[in-house]
């Protein structure tokens, strides 16, 4: 009897091993691959004012390694974005996904309003994707039943909202500096938020008043303010580099010319928010704000004020804006480079938003 049970157990183990091997052949884990090279982009949905029918699969734009489609997967549900990935991207040292670039471009375009650590576009790989199938019938890589309940938690945009940021997406595709700089400033605002529009005086009315933390809030604010300063400084540094030696006039003059050429800002002009020249504030940013924040040696930075953090973030934002405005192509040219489907975009109705699909009355 014991021998019979042992043989039966071995038989079950062998059957499971064979089944597991067959599953790995059908659903290989090294995604993206030839069996799984489509990704559902979680975190973003597209409203249906372009009047789609269920099952429509429309090209939105292309990057070097991805084609981004708008898929209308169900009746009276917002459409979703699908990335068709060229698996040769696995040979690249670093993959700037179209999803991450859309997120960064949209964050920059909105002056980093309402950003937090949950704001990201995640790739959920699908095996053997077929847009004619129901999404419930698709086989996802590494998506458990719990996560599937939150698959459609997302911000809702128009397809044209993505086309509107084509200049920044196209710039990031060809320029690692812009990708890095926007990423760093987004990180700064995720750690510590302020309203750039108000703080830079870009609106007639200041809707969002910043305030110093109350006595009982300081312990919670200081660490975040320090980290936000460091990330803001890294953003500016990724574009401008570190300040040169103060005693080398030739280096200083060359560095100041770099500012004019790179961001279109004369460093000797006044940064009105702080009442110092841009150049003097940049030196202060390194010496008085970043260094104590990055190297505390166990000390608490009691003297740090929230105003200092906002100054650093505003400075980095001005530098980033200057760099992007000097570097981008025209919107028309950027859309052409990215192969945006203008016939599809022309179907979008800007004066309405709906999740209704075509031929649906309810």
C-alpha cells in the first residue's frame, strides 16, 4: 500500500512538472516576448467622445519601440491605452516607456498639479492580445485577482490631451536630460507639494496660499522638505551642471554663457521670487540649501523653512521650463515625428466627454 501511494505521488509530481513546463512554453516569463508583447497601461483611461464601437483599436502615436493604441474594450466603458512593444527594446540599457513619458509630460503640462506617489502609468503585459476579445478573457502576466479589481482605477483624459503634450514626449524620446530633469522635479513635488502657478505669480489671483508648518507640524515637514530640495537641486543640476569654482573667472563666464545658450536665461537677471540674481540663488541653492539637506550627519535641520523648499522648487521649474522651451520642436513637427493619427484625433469632440459607445442608448 505504501509503495502504491509513493508511486501515485511520484506520478502526480511528474504530471505537475510537465504541466508547468507546458505553461512556461505557452506563457514565458521573460516578457515582453513574442507571446506577450502588448501591455495594458494602468492609470489612464480615454473618454469616448470620438464615438467608437466596441472592439475598435485605434493607433494614437508611435515611439521607437512602442505603438500606443486606444482600445474600446466594452460597451459604455471608457476606452483604455494598449502598448504594442517591439521586443528588441530588451537589448537597450534603459527603456523610457511611452507610459512613463506620457505621465511626465502630462505632469509638466499641468505644472505638477495634484501629483502624488500613486500617479504613475503601469504596464500590465498581456499574452496573445486580441482586441476582439473581452478583457475578462485575456491572459495577463502577473496580475492576481485582487489587482484586477483596480485595473480601471485611473484618470480620464481625452486622446487630444495626450496629443497636446506631444512636444515634451518627443523631446524626452531623443533627449535623456529632459527625461531625467522632469523625473526629478516630479519626485520633488511628490515629496513636497506647492502650487507653482501661485508661487511664481503666473495667475492674477493667488488661490493657494503656502504657509510655514505649525509648531506641531515641523517634525513631519522637515524631512520631506529636505528631500524635495535635494531633488529640485538635482533637476537644475542635470541641466546646468554644478557651479564652477568661484575663483576662476573664465570658468564662471563660460558657465553663464551656457545658461543663455541652454535655457535662455541671463544668470545675472533677478529671480524675483527671492530678490537675488539667478546666479546668486544657484550658488545659495548648493551651499545653503542642498548641502545641509543632503548631508545632515544626524543633525535635524531646524533652521529650514518651507519657503526655502518652495524657492528651490520654483527655481528648478524655471530652469526646466527654459530648457524645454529652447529644445522642443513645434507641436506640428513633434506630432509628425511621433506619427499621431490625426484622422483619429479629429473624431474627438472637445466640447463634451462621455463613456458611451456608438449605437448605445444606455
